[in-house]
């Protein structure tokens, strides 16, 4: 009896595994990387802009990882940078 349940559960698990579809490899790779004219892989660069009533946020991501975050508060306050890894905020005091 125990053998029957084991075999049935293995058949069910293998049937579920075979029924799942996966995207083609080219489509999955193109979601995060791009190729240049010579065929070399280039990481995808995203420029995100979010704005609400209190601030405007510009973020640059390379390959899905945040590289630069700039926050421009509304009401005449100075803009500042946020370090993506640590969350530290830095302001430019003198703008040359």
C-alpha cells in the first residue's frame, strides 16, 4: 500500500514538472542584457522617474542594480543623492 502511494506521488510530481512551460532562452536573456553591434553582451540601462506631491526621484539601474538615486524635494529644497547600498544621503553644498 505504501509503495502505491509513493509511485502515485512520483507520477504526479513528474507530470506537474513536465506540464510547466519555460520561456525560450533568447527571450529570457534579452530581458536583462542587450547585445551591441559586435555581439558583445551589454547590461540593460534603465532610467526611472517617479514624482509625487513631495519629491521627484530619478534612478539609474544597470543590469537591474541601482547605480544612482537623485531626490529633488518640492518647495525649493536642494536635491540630494542617495547611496544605493548604504542609504546615506549627500548634498552638494557648492555647485561648480
